[in-house]
C-alpha cells in the first residue's frame, strides 16, 4: 500500500510547500492578502500565530500525512546545506505571490521552518504519536 495524496490519486509526497503554500495570496490579495498582511513573518510572535492558524491548519490531511510531513521537515532541518530560502522564491512564470515584502526575503527561512517543526510537535502531538505507533507498510 501507499499513502495517497488527498486531492489527486497519486502517491503522497511530503513537500514542505504544504506548510507555506497556504500563504500564497495570488488572486486572493483582496481577501487572504488583507488578512495576512498584518502579520510580519520575521516577528517571532506573529510567526507563531501564522504557523498555528495557517501552516498547521491542514484539515485535508490525515494523521499519517502529518507524520510524513513532519518527518520530511526534520530531515531537511538536519541537513545544514538545505536552502530553505528557495521555498519562498516565486518563479515569475508561475502564478504566486506573498502577502508582504518580507516573505520574499525572510531574515531566516530556516528558523521559520524550525518553528513550524516545533509547533507541529505541539499542535499535532496526538496525530504524530498515533502514526508513529502504526506499521507504515500498511499505509
């Protein structure tokens, strides 16, 4: 068996964009953009609120998906050479934009994702424990 993507009938890939793609305001500048522009992602308390309210509010994902996402994030955080800034770069040929200028050049994108990891351990604690106790070959 293999864990399926919640939206398309394909293998689930624990891409870190699940955590930050929720901040893409392209074509939603008047709604989500206005809602998000009051937060500064470089401010630790704003960042914690953003992560809890948006990054970890992924109701479409099961506890198994969450487990794999956190595991993937942990692997990337353990790789000192991993360039987290590339996650926040918007290719001009694609439809995408961030709510504020700070998102394009975060002070410390690794720290942002480290905070996602720490808060996920707290917010998703029960889901992560449940998944960790299962035989992953049955997924």
